[in-house]
């Protein structure tokens, strides 16, 4: 068998993604440049991996340090929380009461005293 031939056993390699910083010829990233830093943060507020962004090791260190500084200065959030509808709430084991929608409304003490 020939060594250079692809006989179906090996997968072709993917090209490495080119970094945003390399394309725009950015030498250094400042922690105050929030618009640039947000390109390297996920929807949940996590720092994206170098494999996803295409950063070199040096660029990744520079980006992560800038993001951490921006978080400390309150320019970026540490965590982004989204409101998630989880459905109806469950009762705990010790809660034997009926759900509110099934209960009869209680009369207040004021209406009882007024009726006497």
C-alpha cells in the first residue's frame, strides 16, 4: 500500500479556524474593549475555548486575562442567567395541602366580624 493514499481508513483533517484577532491584526486586547471581548464569551458568560475561536495560546491567555479584568471592573457579567420556564412546581413530600387553584377561598376575619 502507498503511504500517501487515503484508502478510506483515515478521515481528512479539518483546517484550523483563523482567529478574529489574527484577521483584524489586533496586537493586544484591552479589558475596556467590551465589544471585542464579547466575541469570545458564550451566551452563558463562559470564556470560549481556543479551538472554537481559533485563538493561538498567546491570544487565548491575553483574551482570558482581559475578560477576567473586565469582570472584576463590572464591565462584563460573571454569569448570564436566563429565565427558564420549568413547568408547574411540584409539591414536597410533606406538603399535603391542595394546590392553590383547587382550594376554596378563605373568608377574611374582617368579613366574619362584620357579619356578626
